[in-house]
C-alpha cells in the first residue's frame, strides 16, 4: 500500500513541478510576459484550492479507489493537453483543469492512510509518501531540463502523462477501499490495522460545517497551510527562472540546483515522518511536542533562507535553501498526523478544506514574484537586485508560521448524537 501511495505522490509532484522548468521556454516560444506566465501558474493553484473540498467529499462517499483512479487519469490527460497549448488562453484553461483534477489526490490519500494504517504507524507512512512527493519534485527540474534541450518543452508533458496513466490502471486493479476485502490482507494484519480505531463508516454522514469553521484547531491548521504554501510555491513555480535570470546560470545548471533545493524537502519529510511516530511513543503530550518541533523548524528555515539569499555563489545559495526547505518540511508529516484525527470521521473532506486553503498562500506567492520582478526591471534594475529583496518577505512568513504552530490546540469536532427511535404503537 505504501508503494502505491509513494507512486501517487511522486507522479503528483513530477507533473506539477515540471512546469517550473518549462516556464522560460514556454514564455520564449509563445511570447508571454512573466506576469502572464504567473497567471498560468496561478490558474493551477486556484483550481487546486477550489476543488479540494468537493474531491475530498467525493472520496468520503464513493471511496478512494474509484476517485483516485479517475482523477489521476484525468490530470494525466490535461498534462498531455498542455503540450498542444497555443497561447495564453489555452494554457490558462488546461492548467486550471489540471489543478482541479490534482486537488483530490492528497485528501483521498489521507483517507487511505486512515483506513489502512493504525495510528502509531501513520507518521512513517506519511513521511515516506511525502518524501516520494519530493523525489518527484527533485527529478522534475533536472529531467525536464534535459528533455527540453533534447526534444522541446512540449515533449515533456506527453512523456509524463503516460506515467500517470500507468499508475491509475494498476491502482484500480490492486486496491480495495476496505482492507478486509483485499485478498492479500490476512487476519493478523487486519487486526493490527484496527488496534487504534474502529473500522471507519462507509458513509460518514453530513459534515457539521458550522462546527468545522468555528473549530480553533482547524482554523490554525488552515493558517499554517496558507503560510507554508506561500513559502513552498516559490520553489515550485519560480526557482529555475530566478536562477537563470537572477543568478545567470544555464538551463541545465538551474535544473540541477533546483533539484538540490527540493532534495532538502525530501530529507525533511523522511526525518519528519520518523519523528511523527517517535513523538507518539516517548511523549506524554504529543500535540505539545509537535508544536515545539514545528516552531524550531520554522525558525531554522527562516534563518537558512535569509543566509542563502545573501550568498554570491549559486551552489552555496542552493545548499542553504535546501536546508531551509528541509527544516520546513520536517513539520509536514506532523501536520498530517494532527489533521487526520482533527478531521474526525470526515477525513477526506476536512483534509481537502484545510489543504485547499493553501491555495491562498500559493496564489499570493505565484502572483507576487513576477509582478515584483517585472516592476524592478521596469525601474531599470536587473539580476539579483530585481529579485533578492522580496525574499525577506518569505523570511517573515516563515517566522509567522512558527507563531501559528505555537497557537495550535487539538480541538475535537462534536460527534453526532444518536436520537432514540420512536417506539411503535
């Protein structure tokens, strides 16, 4: 099961992050400005946020087997259609629909984790799965750079689409929503899955939206996701362009340096997954210790980002930014370990809501960077001077997220009360 989840998250990020490396060649061929290309990146992010809750609710009601197979096939189709885009409008439409399809991946993956793994094992599974997401993100810049140089940017999206189609077909054949119905799951394994919680309901019932929107724990986790997405989406959208235009490196070197930065995220995910389970075994108050871990990690991430921006050597910059991304991503498996029990019986729906809130931070980041760089260039400023000052904003956002994690408290959602049935006669 973990292998299928790792494959899902790798393809998710491979298809998503390859666009960052293709930004410059697409702009050059189609004659788009930085701001217009920013709108293309924002179209994906907007759809990813808008459709997260419907896709999660769909998974809660229909089960993740059908939903994940359908959405991976769908986003692979729109990945392929990116290759035939002829201008700004077609790019906007295709990337919006691509984002809508990808929105359901992690909410339904969270549903799978809640059904297939007992609580003491979820941290490691989440950490490995998210690390493989970063492996997909690590492969994307360097592999895409070489594919672009060899066959052009359009070929990239056709090749990556085939990988997603293969995963969707294999997952549909192998997976079962209820592990008790899988022929390879024996009685001992099933008993281990049920040690922490009773089997989840097939239909969790209506979502108590008023209680959800007033819940302190959910609100704070939304803020954490918004601020975290603001930080990470610079790397996912504009890092290669910055390295080429701000630091003057070649396309292939930008791909390798971008891969180095995102590799730090993968290491952080693995460490964070190990810590997420370790905390439950040695801590009398795991929520408190997860908060403290996150505060320290975000402060460290801010310090490394600040120091890297001031390095003249592109390799030193990439190394420090890799450490920054790694420190920040240590917190993400712990975030998953908090949001799944925080969501209660509506795992995929509320996960979709909170994860989807990150689109606001991502949109702000993807829009701010090109507008700022274009404004500086219109003012006659080029190179590092046109880009570097904006990264102090990102440092402040990381420090703000340390404060947000400090304020988090686990606040369970109220369970529905079973009304006694009216007696007959």
